[in-house]
């Protein structure tokens, strides 16, 4: 009997996880209290009506599960969700239909997301590329290119006393204020004259 209860609990947990992922954008940018308060404004405090309202909200935002946005646009999207919440509160105050209000708000937010600045594509072969960072609504997390951090190093031979020019040439944008170069002396001894960029 205990094994059946354990398996049943596990299945229920999986269903909750997968159900939650279908409207994760809403989870990322609104709190549980905000969503609950919104439904109470629309339908009062009866549990069955609140449940219907929450289900309608879920259904309205179901298309947001696989959305990913430019990481730098998160604050803009958060502001849009805040404005949406205020709009829905105003609709609730005049006793409007939550079905229509949720559908309309979700459609407007979807259009907003489609017009946000897109993240750059990752440019191989290497490097941390902040301009390509993406925010994923299905889990409220960000990712960056899955590339090696260190770019290939080219040995430079310089005779003792001569000058060496070090440069970093990559196909993606480097952050202007954070670029620093450092090197290590490498080789068999003080006369080898080899430097490596880490």
C-alpha cells in the first residue's frame, strides 16, 4: 500500500511540474499572491470560483511555455507584466469578464515579446558572449552559449628587446569596459621569448 502511495505522489508531482511549465512566463514575472489577489478581485473568495479563474489565467498564458527572450529585455518584460496586472485589476474593478480580460492581456503580451530585441546567435568557436544570453520562461533561468571559454592561443615569437603587440580578435562583441589582457612568460628559459595569452 505504501508503494502505491509513493508512486501516486511521484506521478502527481510530475503532473504539477509539467503543468507549471506551460505558463512559466507568468510565474517568472508575477507572484502567487498577485495572481490570487487578481482572481479574488474578479470572483470573490469562493474557492471553486477562484479555481476556475486561475484555470482561465493558466489557459490564457499556455502559449508562453517555450518563450525565450534576450536576457537584457527581462526588466522590460517585467514592466509589461506589471502593467498587465494593473490593467486586469481595472477590469476586475468594473466587473468585467476575466475570460476576455485574460485572453486579451495574454495576446498583448505575446505581441510585446515578439517585438523585443532578439539575442544574438552564438558565434563559434569560443568565449563568453553576453550579447547571446537568453532568458527561458519555462524555467525562469538564463543560458549562455555552450562554447569553451578559452579561445585558441597563437604563439608569438619575439626577439628579446623587440616589441610585441597583443590583440584579441573574435567574431563577437566584447564588453568595452571589461577587456583586459594578461600574459605569462612561457618556454624553456629567459631567452626563449615566448608569451602566452591565457
